[in-house]
C-alpha cells in the first residue's frame, strides 16, 4: 500500500511539472532509485524500472544525501565519492558545494550524471533525519525553462506528503522505514 501511495505522489508531481520524477534512498555509499514516474514530455528516454543504483557524487539526490550527512561523515564513509568528484571535477570543491546544498535545503545538478540532463532533489524527512529524496529530472534545456523556486516548492510539497505517509503509525510503514534509518 505504501508503494502505491508514493507512486501516486510522484505521478501527481510529474503531471504538475511535466518532467520525470523519482524517489531515492541512500544505501551504503550508493543512491538507490526505488520509483520513477515518467513525465508527459519524454524525448528519447525510457524510465528505468527501480530499484537501481547510482553514484552519490554526480546525482542531485546523492549530493543531497552527502550534504545532509555532514562533512565528517562524508570524509569517513564516502571516500570513493570524494575521490571520484576530485578526479572527474578537477578544480571544484565538493565540500563547498555540499555546504551550499545544506544552506538552501535542496540540490540541483546540470550535466553531472549525463551531459544534457539536469535534476533537482529535495529531502524526505522522518523527524529531523533525511531518509529519502524526491527528485525532478529532465533535459537541461527544458528544466532551465522552469522557475527553480516553483519547481522546488512543488517537489517539497510532494516530499512532505511522502514524509507524512512514512510517519503514519501503520505497522508496514514502521517496519519498512525503521529498518532503513
């Protein structure tokens, strides 16, 4: 039942923004995309069936998870991400970028995972802890036409709705999410 409710929220967001949306969690040092909802404007893209994993250093949700974990945790538990970022993005400071994400409360990347693709991610909270992320993604050219503040607000509304679902006192929700956090 929880999966259907999360998917319904993602589909609603996809229809609102006209882009693909998703729901991710952090497992170890990888982002796991659990669900995607295709937007109505897909061009040459077929959504992957979840779950599948991606690197943290080059995705909007991965960077969000790293930012929310804090610099000490990133240095101790995500060395691979730090090294890959340094190798693939010379001259950029991952920790400065993570500080910016923490300050504004969301992450946005352009061309990091794939050239020409962008994504914006917001946290899903259980209490004060970030347990998942909701994202909106699409071609950079098309995503740039969206008002970033409006896109973020719509994604945050969806994330808040999902957070309320996760905080419900239903046994299946508690079992699922207590094991992840």
